C-alpha cells in the first residue's frame, strides 16, 4: 500500500543493523580462534550478508531510497569506529 519512499536522509534500522553486524564480526574475530575455519568463515559470511540483504529489501519495498541506505551504512560504520569495544 505504501507506494512512495520515505524522505529521510538515512535509515536508522539499517544503521543499527550495520552497527550490530560490525560488533558481531568483531566478536567472531576475537573468539574465532577456537572455531574451525569453515565455521568461522561461514559465520563471517552470514554476518556480512545481513546488512546487504536488508538494504536490498528496503530499497525493493520502496521504504527508502538507495542513498538513504548508503548513508546508513556509513553512519553505522562511523558509529562503530567512534565507539569501539
């Protein structure tokens, strides 16, 4: 029913998902020495694909413009850099 994109500069949901994904990747890298390589690579690949799939879904469902998603990725990454573990 929603046939238009929201006029926002970034998607807070995607920024939050990006921040959570970067945190998850950090945790996997820190504790990943205990895991077999195949499981570690699988976990990293699955974690890295989540923000991409969410971004595609947001643009495809016409809830956000693609520029909103790209800015959300940048904000999530910059938030992670500004407040590291």
